[in-house]
């Protein structure tokens, strides 16, 4: 014979009812785990959002708005490339000198300097029509291009893999 007692254990079939858990205990644990999970998810979302940058529009969008506004005033934004000056650190002084000469020749009416580049023989200007005509014929100027957003792949399909 066996020495084990024959008392029914809790939760055993045919051995009596299982004891009831403390009131609300599993529900409380579930709620705590759910809240902790939610807080962790919010922190993860915040970290990812911070990693990929602010929700502000990219600079290209801001520049595009500025360009549109200047065109409305009868002015246009252009990129001027200077003639016969190579880009780079070695040409920094020549670039600055040529930029100064060109700006002096253009005067102050109908022109606003948006940006002077140190290592590129270029300037970004906002100009009226009279200054635009002068730029196109000036001996220091190689090219004048409108400063606008380019969409080279617009209307084309990307190749599928």
C-alpha cells in the first residue's frame, strides 16, 4: 500500500473546487502590464520620431515657398556662375574678389544677395528684369539659371526589380 494521503488536492478533478484567486488580482496585473506596454510603446515612438528628425517641413519646401513669394514681387531668384574661375579652396580669394566686382557693377537697386559661396564661383541672387538682362551680358558671368526646384523623374516610372 501507498503511504500517500488520499486527501483530494486543490484543483484536482473530483477532488473538490479550486480555491478562488484573490478578487481582482489577475485583472490588476493585466492592467499594469498593459499600461507598462503602452508607456514603452510611446517611448519607442518618440525615440524613432526624434531619430528621424523634427516634424518641420524640409528646407527645400521652405525655399520653394520663398522663391514663389519673390517671383510674385516681380523679382526672380537666380544662380549666377562666374566665368573662368575653378571651384575649390585654392580659388577662394579669386571667387570672393569676382563676387565683389560683380555686385559692385550691379549696384544696389533691383538686386538682393541671397547667398555667396566660398568654394564655388557662384552667387544666389534675387533680381528684377533689368538686372537679369545685365547679368546675361556681363563679362564676369558664365551662366545665369533660375533657382527653382527640379523634378527630373517626374512622370517617369522607376524600373521594377
